[in-house]
């Protein structure tokens, strides 16, 4: 009976959450938290008072203009602020007793990432990174079939918008695919070739990277924030399988070489793609982890977020050195 009451009390408890930074993406965090039965959206914070007020009114919560006012007051927090602020704010919220979800990239540099990891570990707090494509239903549909890919071809293109201009497109967009490739390939990278150029900003706006792994696997990835169309596609090839994922359209193409009646033939497979919102899946997984449930495999841990950041910074370094030679 005591155990039942404990579980019943836990089920009735609503996790108090705040969102720091309510621009375009932060507003979506606030929207989803406000819809979750197990969550109480205690507040939203933004240094632009009008934006904080508007989102607070929209989702029936309190507006704050200084994020430090929320430290020590919430059980969990989403940090959706400029990358340069991730480490400093994240460390303070962790010290204040909050579990933290940081939008990608984890930090602006490895020193900041390590500060977050060390603080979370020393205090026994949860640190997760918002690599939302891990929760895209097209990836979930084919994940059981992925085994030792040999070649990746990725295109992540977007139209120009005045956001995330404090970082290169490699850290803004390509890092999604870098994380996915690392997640699906466990071998060591032995070679990186990359080129990137600034077009509309002082930072790299379009880039291409070629990664070679110790087992011979190759990943060729392109990212742009100055394209006419929005494209989020990743194709992968493995022995006997071709898989094409369209993260934007949420469609999958998969062809496999099979033996039927003693003859080898190419068969089209149709994985079932669920109609779910990736960000909602990610935030629900975060809250469930905060509430004591095991983290699902799609969750990007702080350590995995650091690995993606480290690789992205290596690509940035190679592309900048090549740019200097031009």
C-alpha cells in the first residue's frame, strides 16, 4: 500500500519547468510544456521584455526578463538562448538544482561543454542536448534496420533567416547530421576534409565536409543557410540496403537485396512512419527522465553532445584553414 501511494503521489506531481529564451524555437518549447499533463510551466524568460510577455500570456505563465531570477525555482529548464550563453547559464541552473536540456550545440567551445558535464556529474543532475532529429519519426522507422553503414550522403539546406548568426553553419545546421552519423557509426574518424565560405555573413554560411572512418565508411555532408529551398535529407548505404530519409517531408525510401526462390532481387520496403512531432517527443523524453524513468535510446546525453560539438569544431577548423588558402 505504501509503495502504491508513493507511485500515486509521483503520478500526481507536476514537474515545474521554465524555458529560457523564447524566440522562435523557445516559444515552441513553451507551447509543448504547457500542453503536457505532467508539467507545470512555471515561467519563461527572455531579455526582450515584449517577447517574454507575449509568450507568457499565450501559454498562461509568468514572464521573467532576467533568467537568473528562475535559478533554484524550477526542477527542469530548457535553455534556448544564443550558444555563447549555454555554458554559463547551464552551469548556474545545474548548481541551483535544475535538470537541464540545452539546445544544440551543447556549448560554444569544449571548455564550456566540459564545465557543463563536470557540473552535472558532480551534482548528480541530468544534462541532455537538443539534437531533435534523433526523434524524427523517419529515423525511428528505420533505426532497427541500420547496421554498419558504409556511406552517408547528407544535405541540410535552409533559406537565410537572421538567427544563429553567432555561429558557423557547421555548428548551426551540419551538427545535426554530424551527430546522427556519430550515433550510427562507432568507428574512429581518421580523416576530415572540409570547405566552407561566408556569403551573407562574416561566418561560414555554406559548407561541405567529407569524413572517413577507420573501417572505411565515408560521410559526405553539405549544409547551407543561404539556399532557395529547405532540404533535410540523409541517404545511407550499407551491405544489401539503400535507405533515404527526408526529415522535412517525413518520408522514407528503402530498398534491400534479398534472395527469393533462389534468385536475388531488389525489394522495396515500406517502414511505418508515425505521425509525431519530434520536438514534443524529445521534451517528453526529457521530462520523463527528470521524473525518474530510463532515458530512451534517442536521447542525446551531455557526453554525446560534446562528441558532436568536438567533431563540428574540427570541421570548422579544417574549413577555415582551407578558406585562408583561397
